[in-house]
């Protein structure tokens, strides 16, 4: 197939209101622009952000919304000027589908923090050229600008590759930024989709890894995933015993909570990176910072860094632990995710949408 101005009617799942749940809907993918790639989606991971967005937890959802930003599939057509991808290539899209690619941040590889209006989200974003609403990966196919389409490394299974596009890069980027390596002591708070990738990646980088979790039932898993220790955060004495111990806490907890206990367990100059809880923080006493603790955050990763992470995972044989589900079961998956009943990422097999729509 070559470039076409024809639009593509596409089956999808999405929400129409905060309380509508996620159900079947029909969307239209644009006809290919000269620099566009058409991708038949094989799998899409389910991120906690999908759930936050479908329910408008953050207050900026535009409906209808089709979530999904852990997308993998195969190229089925390309625009006339596309050089990076060809029909048949195994490719991936993460949380963004466009940015200006010209500002200082984009030039430095931080497209996710584009100075010209921010990145264009894969869903709930506004197309930079025609202003239309972007729709995510809970769908049969997607059209995106070639620069924002990444390569799935050869031999990597598609279903497992999907969660790397958000859970993988969101954990990888801060670990790289704060130079985690042999000798580093890293704690990962919240053992879910992001957290379990944080454990695997930090361990692969040579760090000593501790899981901080409220779920005693995950103790055995933590070790299987590569962690060296498990700390139940409800156990105040155990938390106290780790005061001043860690170089970094990767905090993936998705709800409003007091981050102070996670600062106390840092060494001087240690850093707590918030990747979850995109929300207001509870009030906190600033005294803890006198111990020279750093509190910061991190959002996904840039395009080059995301490709680097995919290649790193391929080289080291790192893959997420997934549970593959049918598109029709997404609502149950959301409920289980909220109940922390997840090991450790749901991935939708998009064949189920094609067969049963
Ligand atoms: P997830 O799979 O649901 O995992 C979150 C984990 O946090 C849970 O498994 C649980 O682990 C812990 N947790 C859940 N509820 C909690 C509560 N009430 N109190 C304390 N701990 C709780 O979610 P995810 O997909 O990893 O996403 C995590 C967060 O990161 C979400 O807020 C998501 O929106 C955000 N996110 C941010 C970025 C970014 O760029 N910064 C990218 C992707 C996602 P335990 O059972 O071990 O306690
Ligand atoms: Zn995500």
C-alpha cells in the first residue's frame, strides 16, 4: 500500500464520560500525510494513566477518549517522504505522537517537554496541524508522524515489547539520569507496571534494589523480579531502620500520599523521583530537606532515549511480566489494576477487537 488521502475507519474502545467506562466506538484515522506511517496495532499495554485519563482524574480529559500509549504493531503503509520505516516493519509508539522538534528541549532529546506547547499526547492531545483530537492504542490501527515511531528490536516478542513504551521508559530515564550503576542503592516504591520495570532495569544496571510495597503478598515476587530486598512500608520500624540508606527512590505510587517517609530513607544528596501521583501533594514539613534530600519528578523519556531503552532491554533480555487480555475485558483489567491485583502489566491483544467487534 502507498500513501493515500483516504481516511481509515477504525474500530476502537474508549470512554465518553468520566463514569461511562470504556466500551466499543468507531473512530477515523486520518489519510496519510507525506511524513506519516500507518500501523496495524497488534498489542497495547494498559497504563495506570489510561485509567486516570478515562475517568478524568486529572481534570483535563476531552471526551471521547481512546486511551492506550504502549503501542506495537506492523507498518502497513507510508507517506511519500517517509524514510525511517517501510511496510512490514515492527514498530512502536509511546506517549507522544508529535512535538515541534526545533526548540532547545526537542533538540536536546526532551521532546516530551517541548517548549512549543508541550508534546502532543498519543491520546487526549491536539494534532499540531489540524487541531483534531488524538486517539490512542485501544484501536485497530494508528497513523503517526515517522519520527515518533520507534523500532521494536529484532526477536523481541510484540506483546512483551508493548509495556516498554511507557512503563519501561518512565523507569529507565530517571535511572539513567541519576547514573544508577554498580554500587547504587535504589528503592522502588509501588510494585505495579512501572515499579516492576524499575526493579528489573535497576538490577540490570548493577544496583542493589529494594522494593517498597504495602502488599506483603508481593514479597516473593520482588525477589523473582530481581530485587535484593523487600520492605513493607506499613512496617514503621523496618522503614526507620533504613534511614539514610538509599541513593534513589523511584516513587511510582499513583495516589496522593505523604512522600516524607521516602525522603527520610535517602542518603544526603539522595534523590526521590516522583513518576506517579500526578496530582497535588499533601502539605509537608520542609525540615526534611535540611538533610539535603532532593525531591524531583520525571516524565517518560525522549525519542532517542526510548529507542536506547528498547535496545538495552533487547540486549539484556529484559521484558515485562504481562497478562494478555482481550479488548472486551479492559474494564475488568481497570478494576484489578485499582485493586493492585496485577502481575504486572495488562496487555491487550488487538486481534480480539478485530474478531469480535
Ligand atoms: P500500577 O500498575 O497500578 O502500579 C501502582 C502501584 O502503586 C501498585 O501496584 C501498588 O503497589 C502501589 N499503590 C497503588 N495504590 C496505592 C495506594 N493507595 N497507596 C500506596 N501505594 C499504592 O500503576 P502504573 O501503571 O505503574 O503507574 C503508576 C503511576 O505512574 C500512575 O499514577 C501513572 O499515571 C503514573 N505514570 C507516570 C508516568 C510519567 O511519565 N511520569 C508514566 C506512566 C505512568 P504495592 O501493592 O506494591 O504497594
Ligand atoms: Zn503510561
